[in-house]
C-alpha cells in the first residue's frame, strides 16, 4: 500500500493535515515510518479540491481542421496541487478518479478522466468589485472622512501587499510590487502653455509646470481639493499624452528627479502578480478572489473619469489617503499604466514634507524646460464583439467578467 508522509509533502497545509490526521505508515518516498496518508486518502482529498477549482477544457477548433481540448492533464493538476509526487503521480491520479462518487451504470458522466484536459476556474472578482462600489457609495452619500467602511475594506485588501511579487522575464527574478527607489529617479511633468505666459514659464519652470500650491490645488484622481499631489510620468511622451492637448496646442514639459528614497506601490507589477496559494488552505477561495481583485484594481484606478462625474474620484482619493497615511507601512506614491499612451507609466507622489514651496522630495533638473506643439494625434481601436444571450445584448467582455 503506497503512502506519503507529512515530511515528503511540499504543500505546507496538506503536510500539516497529514501530520494531524494521518496514521503511522511506511512512506513510499523516504522509506521511514511517520504520520502518512495512503494514496487512496490523498485521492479523496484531491478529488474534493480539484473538483472545486478546475473545469473541463473547452473544445477549440472547427470541423475542417479538427478540435482539441484546452487545458492540462489530470496528472498536471495533481502535481500542481500537492507538488512532488515522488513517482506516485499515476497512482494518485488513479486514486482521484476512483474517489469520484458517480453512478456510471445509471447514466452519470464522470468528471475525472485521465484522457481529458482541464482548465483552472478563474477566481471571481464580483464580491470585491461589489464592495468597492458600496464603499464608493458610502463615501459619496455618507462620511467622506474617517469612513470606517472604507478603512475596513482597504485594511483587508492591502493587508500583505508587501509580500506580493511578479516575475520579470528579462532579469529572471521575482520583483516586489512595492518598490523602494533610491534618490535620482527621473520623472516628467507637463502642463498646457498659453503662449502669452511663455516668459513666466521659462523663468520659473518648476513653479509654473510643477505641482500647484495647496490653495490652487484642484481635486484629482488621487487628491482632494486643497491637498496637493504630484502627477507625473516616467517619460516625456506619456506626460504629453496625459495632458491631452488639442491640435495646434502648446505644452510645456519639465524633468525632475527625486532627492530621497521613495517607496511606491507599482500597479503595473501588481496587475501581473501571483501569490502562491495552497488548494488545501482553509481560506483558499477568499484569498484567490482577493488577489484576483488586486490585479483588477489597476484597471479601476487608471480608467478615465467622464467629465461631470468627478465624484467617481472619491474612492481613489480615499485609497490614496489610506496608502499614504493609514496603511501600516505608509507609501510615498503609486505607479500605474497610462490609458492615454500604450506602455506609458504614470506616477503620483503623495505630499509628505511640510515645506510649502515643495512638499515633495523633488529637484528640478536644470535646463530641462521644453515646449512642444501638437500637430497630430493617433488613435488605436479594437472591435468589441456583441452577443445576444437570453434576450439581452451585451459586449463579449461583460460575460467574461461574470466568469472571473
């Protein structure tokens, strides 16, 4: 009778389960007698978690070229769930298939089949998106400041954000979504220029193009009126695109650099991040849904707000205040993708320094003042497929969103 002991199981939650509930057996991997599960017991546990987290792959192709099933084999998913199988993977797969309670003679179709392929079931973001909308409504209609509803939501959402990482294919390393950037980081800021004020802008570029003083600070995506924030980009072309100048318009751009270390939450990394979870941990579904929503959050904070609906900024403003002042490890700012320029990255710095003239760790780069005239604008488009389903007509991505 094949068995695996708690020490030979990679998954810490499954290992803990075996150590607590297993019986003393000779392990087929290390050959030592310890608390262990038989292959049949492992199959029973895996049958439950795999059924909840994978689905049969879709048939892809057409009648002319033939069809194939998307996804991966049951053997792959067994190893994905428990890690190293120590040569027992085929036995464990057989145990998973055998553990399924299905009445084949009675006409029931088995879910598990060694010849089938399976896809993962995407974690849903609907619950967190609904809570995001409820918090936004609470901020609009109830308490703008010190909202306990918003604090509780962001406490849970950003609880361990510092531990999340993303894989960089170029450096072949994992990178934290929270970046600590030393002084000297180059940034750019742009502002539309009335030619009549050229001399003023040229003489005092940082004062004219840089962030306004608090008394002139208007509400923005990440700041309320009267609270200044630095909005910039990591390259000048993105800055120009973000200003959205008209054809024939004139725009001034300056370069600045950070004078001290800053800690930034990089939403471009967060969107691609993955958190290692165990199918056997008690809060697997809740954690999978939270991390899925965190990745989706980049889309929510970067999408443009329709003029006249600036109240939509309330929740992102509150999120910025939370990250800057309430979070257990306060941040200096955030990075997020530009929606005005493909591959462009925007940056927002939160005001942290008490110096009225410059509440940010920024220095103007001498002779970096530039003026640009806009002579053309390029648009990119993609087709949105329209579907009719159950009498309703919807865009394709709306149905995809219901599945995630």
